[in-house]
C-alpha cells in the first residue's frame, strides 16, 4: 500500500522560494510518477508538473515553467517541489500524488502542505 | 491550458441521481480516454472515484459511474447519500503530456 507523507506548513516572504517534500513508502518508488497539484484557498485543483524518478525526468505545466523545479531522490524515496519568486497568489495547499504512468490518474495523495506567502 | 468546464454547483435529494458534466476540447477530453474524477471533502485531500472515463477503483461504490461523449465527460451518482456531499473535480490528460483539471462542482445533498 503506497503512502505519501509531505513536509510541514511553510510561511514565506514574497520573492523567496519554498521547497516541499513528499516521502513515499510501500511499493517501488522508482516505478512511480509523482505529480504536484496545488489548491489556492477556496479554489480548484491545479496541476503543476510531474517527475518520473526512474528517468529523473520532469515536465511542467506551462504556467509554472521557469519557476518550478521537481526532483526525486531515489535513495530516500522522496520527491521535492521547489517554487521560486513567490507571490501572494502562490498561497495554497500543495499536494503530491502518485500518477499512474500513461493513465493520468492520481492515487494516493499526500496529506497536503500549506504554503503561505506574505509580503 | 484552460481549465475544463464544470457546473459550479449541483444538488439532489437523498436517493436521487445527479450528473456532473466536464467539458473540454479536442486537445484533452475529446482526444483521450483518460478522464478521472475526484471527491474532496472540506479540509481533506482529494480521493479518486473514477479513472479512465468509467473505471471504478477498488472500494468505490457502484453508485458512482462515469462516461464520455465527444468533448464532455460526466460523473453520475445514483442513490444520493448524505456523505456524497463534497466537491468533485474532473481531470483529463492533455496535449504535450500535461494534465488539466475542471474548476470543481459543489454537490449539495438536500
């Protein structure tokens, strides 16, 4: 049974960066694809990008290109999402989720990490 | 990629059936049988309810079903129960190996 546990809440200043982690247990981490999805307060879900740990390859939604970096550390079964040049609109809950390759569905999800950006 | 279009809200009485639509384009819903649906209760992470248009994960009630016609996918919940009250999101695979979500639909059980 795959489980994803994320790092704790963060408060950041505008213009800075945040790095959120997602540790996987159960299953074979290298065979996963891990996606990151965010949800601003009272808003819907927004896909940010994914990483394929076995390939070390990431791809990103156009909206976040140049500002987001998703990496994976196979030795610790942990994926990371770093978002730079933070602004108030980036205040959101950030989720990691296992994405089934070539099938585009997410299960399970991490518990979410609240990132608050203040000026 | 623009978000897929869902109704902001739907409602139904216990025991009734409701359908939530999810309209995209030929660049996403219309071109791939890779639509999934998620249920989200307040303060909780989303939960997979339907994948690949109409398949149900193990443990999901057969009251939940999915379908697709052209650029529109649909989620139907039959025999509404109080615990079905939640937000529902569709998601589709899209061009350039990206994914796009719908804006979400709030289901109210009257």
